[in-house]
C-alpha cells in the first residue's frame, strides 16, 4: 500500500559562486517519495518552480535576489504538506 510521503525535513539553500545567481536546494525526503515539488513563496502567492525526481537541484535566480522556498514530497498516493520555508539570497 502506497502512503503519502512524510513532510521533507532539513531543507537548505546553498549559494553558488559569487555573481552566479545559483542556489542548490537539498532536503531529507520522507520514505516513498517519488518526486519533489519546489514551491517558491509558500502560501497565498506561491508558485511551483518544478517537479524533480531527486535532490539536490541547482536553481538559477538573479544575483542578490531573495528566495524563499519550501519542498513537498509526492507519489501515487498524493502530496505531503510543504516543508518549513527557508530563505536565502542568490549570490
């Protein structure tokens, strides 16, 4: 029986090289996670940045842009609640 994945834990955003605008997203995923959804500005104004089979994922933003992300786990049974949001400034 497939169950909805647990909420991802310990989400981090790691900046890349100065001026690159790159942030690498990592998280501990719950058992049974088939894909992850990256959610920008979780809440009323949220947008999905993408669905990915694995983490970490490197994302590109404008340099000095402040980014707030949450991660949810998905599988055939459904989608977890979003993780606690994390915020970082793109380098």
